[in-house]
């Protein structure tokens, strides 16, 4: 199968030029002016952007959490991703208490079996290093392409680990070539504040935010940075929401430490006004760390522009409002934490980041595709448009108008965090390794076409698979 994409504006993290692009089988094999080639399929892309498929480094599909299971499984989550221009994501395996990492990996692979529409890798979320998973087994995960470990410093009594466990994982990562990821909130303090709020009769969703203050995020972020530095491990702080957490990341980066931070689409758009909505509607905005005061929005845009923060993910962790979020109608601490968004990241960041002049088009590609691919061992197979790279491509129409809504999105979630927002610019054709996934607003590939990707160790490259086209 060959595809010719003609006359598009090819935009990578570094370049921006008009050219034809030729795909044979799974890879890009030629880029040039007026290519004289025949192709099985021609996509006319004049006036359109040709972007590398977006890489989402932070998703939760088919994950048991908060007394229920996320509503999007691998199939619905990845279909939703494909419509949004995301062709690869890294999902979290959660180690069940007492299970080995191999058991956890098998369980997560079984959930994906036959359902994959896009490519995916896994991070291993460590919950237990004393029963089940051992340090030796942890050290062997990069050999299987799982090259990042995640630890939760919050969710006491569920996923939270103590500092000794966090530090032991960092020591292993320093040796094994894995990247350590942290959910940075002080879980002990949050737990105390939650109990105090409930004892005072404060049960509304708003108290989810008020019991998880920015200082708790800032303190844990700084603690993780110092511990990672001591252990000699690279660190990636997920879902950063506020100045209190950005500042220690920026300070570490200025010192040249191996520290990176990510924020998520929702933290630019949702605020305390949303979680305070009446009639339990605020529960739609219950995720952790929580929504912040709207004054953080421009601060975060500045942080992604200046590379204090280096990636934007979705943290897609979707629950139904009606039937799942309602588990916490009388007690905010029982509302499952998480929100949908896999489909909306590119459109929202293009509209409010690029169109409104906050970041450049190149920087958008870097934040949504290239940096996640580089940090998580997928580059240059993913994350760029180049000869030899996977033909994961988005033909993006910068003039297409779309109104975002739960009534049209492809997630099973019964609400959308950006309901009613009209954007100008949306994916038109999405390809995964040369195969068209989405065209004319239709899914044209079947579940099963996506693959598990064995990622490279931190700091190493994932070379293109076909030696014949490798530069
Ligand atoms: O509320 C959230 N973010 N749910 C997903 C789990 C996590 O903390 O990333
Ligand atoms: Zn988290
Ligand atoms: Zn998450």
C-alpha cells in the first residue's frame, strides 16, 4: 500500500515547509517537491498542515479506580484518540497489590487484545515492592519495552506509596534506564484535610479542590525532585497544575537536573468555577490534582511556552457522570477521580494556544508529539515527520470549524469538559503506519490494527524498524 500526500504544509517541532510526502507500507519513504510517483491513494493537502501523529503520554483505559472501572476501554478510548489526531499513547498498568509485574503486564495486554486501533506502550505504576513485585523484576521491565515507572504520592489507602518505596524505585530506575514519573501531591495531608472537611459536613464536589491545595502539590513536587536527584534518576512530574509545582521544576531544570514536567489540556480551561457548579454538576470536574483558580491558566501557558513544562497530555480517565461520578453524591471523596479528553487535546491547544498566539505551531507539535515521543523512548519512529519514521500522520485542516460536544465525541463519557466550545482547526485524515484510520469524519480501519510498541530506554532512540529506509 502506498499513499501520496500532496502539497501539504509539513510541520514538525523544528520545520515548516510545503512538500509532497510519499508513504510505502508503514513508513515515510520520500519527501520532496512535486514527487513524480504513483500511489494507491492520493490525499490532496494544499492549505492543510501535515503533522506527526500526536503522542499522548498519559491515559487510563479500562482501569479499575475509585470503586469502579473507567468507562473507556482500549477500543473506545483509542477510537476517540484517533479522531483527535493521536496515533500513539502510553497507558498505565496499575500493579494490583500482591501481584508481580509480569502478572500485571499480562492482565493489561489481555485487555487490549484485538481492540487496538492505534499504537500503544505502557508505564508500570508501582503500588507494592514488598509483596509480589521485586526490585529485580522491576529492573527487568525495560527489556520488555516498559521503560517508565510511575509512583503515586497521593491516594492514601489505594495507590499511594511511601517515600522509601519511591526512593527504591528511583534507585532501580537510575540503573535500569527507566524514567520515573510521579503523581505529586502530599497524600497524608490531603487525607487529613478530606477527613476534616467531611467531619464539618462539607460533602460537595468543590471540597475535592479545597482539600487538595496547591501547596500540597508544590511540596510533593519538590520532594520528588530532591529524591530523584539523590538517587540519580531522571524524573517526569505528571499533570502539573499550578505555580507552586512549576517553580521547583523550573529551578531544577535551570540547574541542569534531569527533570521534566507535564500539564494536561483541562488545566488551561477548567477552574474552581466549574467544580462549584450546582446540582452535582461540579463532579464532572473532579480529577486530581484538582482544578485551580483561573489565574493559573496564563501561568501554565507561559510555562509550556518557555519549556518549564515540556509536554501536554490528557490524563484521559473517563467516568460516566450518571452512574459513576454519582457514587459520590453525598461524599465528594467517593467521586471517582478523572475526566475525559483524549479526543480534544489537539483541537483545543491549536485553537487557544496557536490561533490565539500563546505558542507557535512548532511548539504545539513539540508539546503534543515530539517531546512525549523523545521522553518515552518512541523517537524518531514516532513524534516527527521524516524519511524512515512511521507514517503516523495527521492532515489537519486549519480552517475546519468544529463544536466540541459529548453528543458527537467518540468517548463513552456522557459529558465533555469543553462542551459547546467552537474551534477552528481539526484533523481531516489520520494515518497510522500508512493505514488510513479516519477520513471524512468516519473511522475507516477496524480494531486490531494498533500494536504494542516496545519503547527504548530513557535517553535512547527507537530506530525505525525497516533497515532499508533507515538513514
Ligand atoms: O484524577 C485523575 N487524574 N485520575 C487518574 C489517575 C491519576 O491520578 O492520574
Ligand atoms: Zn495522577
Ligand atoms: Zn493519570
